[in-house]
């Protein structure tokens, strides 16, 4: 079953290559979505795939960003049809 997860990362997550690391991790698993910096200093991402693929992605991302993230806020959101790839978005 395909699900979509929105995650807000808090901590020292801007200006440290977080978004590029997220995209790199996402390209190793069959998921789609996006990541972007938020004006409040957090990073938000939405990722879509199977629970297993999302867990694999998040585990890899946590390893790549160890020590930068203080808190993660998760929410399931509506899936997106016809989404292709994983991109870095700008505000």
C-alpha cells in the first residue's frame, strides 16, 4: 500500500546540506516527493511510497544527518497521483 508522509525536521537543519542528503537518500529507494527549507528554520519533506521504503529512506536520512536533527514531527497526508522523482523545492 502506498502512503505519503510529511516530516518536519527541527534543529540545525538549514545551511548544512540537509536537503541534498535527503534527495540522495531518496534516490536509492523507490519513493517520490520533495524537500524544502521553511522560513522558521525547519526543513519539511513529503515522501510517498510503501511503509517499508519510507522506513528505509528515513533510516538512511537519519544516519546521514546524525547530530543535526533535534526533533521530527510526522503526519500522514493525502497521496499525490502521477508524482515523479524526489526534488528539492525552493520557497
